[in-house]
C-alpha cells in the first residue's frame, strides 16, 4: 500500500499541559483509521493538528510530496495542506445564510477557483450521493441535524481531498439521526476514500475501520485491526476503556 500521510514527533501543549506527546503515525492510501480513547486524550487536537487548524509546537507532517516542518510554518504550506484535506466537524459548521447547494459550492468556487456552473454540477452530484437531492435549496435551519451533517459530508467529498478527517461526526445528533450519517460515511469509505475518524460509536468503528488507534495521555498506546484492538486489547487502559461499553467488544 502507498503511504499517503506521515507524521513524526507531533507535540502540542496548552500552557504546561502536554496534549500530544511526540506522536508518530503513518496512514496508507485508502485506509480508514479510527481513533478512540477517553475524553481529553487529545483525539480532536490530533485531527486539528493534521490540517493545521491547531498549530503543533513541533513535529513534521508529510502528505504525498508535501513536507511541512511545523516549527517553521508558512502560509503557502498551510494552504496547500488544507487544499488536500477536508474536515467534518461535530457541529456541522455550515453557513447559515446559504442553501445546502451554496454551502457545498463555496469551497469549490473560493478555494479551488472552479467556475460556477461546474461547481454547481459537482455540488448537486455530491448532495444526491448523500440522499439530499430534494433539499438543495433548503437553508440549514430548515434541515434536521442529520441532514446538516450530510451536507457537511457532501461539502468535504466535493473537494476531492486526499484525506478526510471526521471529528466525532455524530456526537451532536439525536440518536435516531446517527444511522443516516454513519451510512453516508460508510459508503464514502467503500469508495476508497482515505479517512481518519474520531468516534465513540464502537460498533461503527468495528464495521468501517481498517485500523484502530487508542490514544491516551497524548500517546498512541495501541494500533491494530479492529479485531485486535477491540477484541484483544493488550494495554490495560484500553481494556478499562472498552469495559465501559456493553457492546460485546471485550
């Protein structure tokens, strides 16, 4: 498998608190890597460091031919990295005064400089893929939480990123809306999109991930297949964490 993204020595502190402690990670093209772990372990911070929404204190990020030393960042590198990554947030982050279609078109016209007609065609195609072809002219306030998150996923997919980052994409949803969002992510994974996913939906992680990482105290303490990490964890902290989930995973 071809190596797509590699990070070396990524460290992040907030004041004196070390949130990420010299993290090394390689993700291959087409892999779906799920990050699990307790609250405050640094999972969301790691994702945000990968596209420099959060600036690491030190470390190197390589994405294909792009290599960025986070100690000496420049605007060009940050823009290039963000052009090749797409993030789906917990809170959807849609533009309230734009329709579903306009929300998906925004990045295509502003970031990728694609002309309007082509951007509209791409946006319509992606909205159809996430089952929202009948909601293209709706504003976020007229959509359910699940529909808003599907618009956010369509927006991410439309950018044709090298890697997709999902930060607890279902945590802000009512339980009955979770399934519709997870099925859209699963479909995107089946199409071969490379993904890093932070999620507490362990049954979904088992189904969709090719690899599972357990993050604890700013370090990756386990890294293996869903079978290895969820069924036969080696680390005591992983065992304790999984014991809190009554999903028959331990």
